[in-house]
C-alpha cells in the first residue's frame, strides 16, 4: 500500500552559505517532474518494498521562481493592483491619437 495523499509531501531547503538545494519528495508526480528536468535522486527510501521518497541535490543557481498566475490565492487588493498595472501597460503600448488635430479630408475618404 502506498502513501496516503496527505503523506506525499515535498520539502525544499537551502541556505545562503552552501548554495545547494536539498529536495525531498514523497510525491510520484514530483519524481516525474524531477526526472523530466534531468535530476537524479541521490538517495531513495522504500516502505514495504515500494518507493516512498527520493532525495535530490542541485545548485541554488538552478532554482527558478516563476509567477504563479491565477492559481495563486490573491487578495482583492492584489487583484486590483494587478489589473491597474495591466491597464497602465496597455495605455503605454497603445498609440494615442490627439483628438484636437483634425485629419485632412483626403485621408477620411470623402466621408465628411
């Protein structure tokens, strides 16, 4: 019998001096992701003959934090701040037309 879902923990640890990340996981999903990234376990544990945990080590420089996007729980204030920032970026990226300057009638195709 494998581990229960609540027992499938993953622990990430490093310190500023060693600059090496220690990763322990009891989650087969994390094991598969680690394998896709090319990580090889430095130690494996078993429970009743079945794999129950894997330990990995890699340089801290290889650790990457990404924006968590919509999966991240955000407060209403954080959501509003993100929306305001996105609106500012859109305004900067959109060319502004000066409405005080009339376009020549020839460019309007004779619509006036």
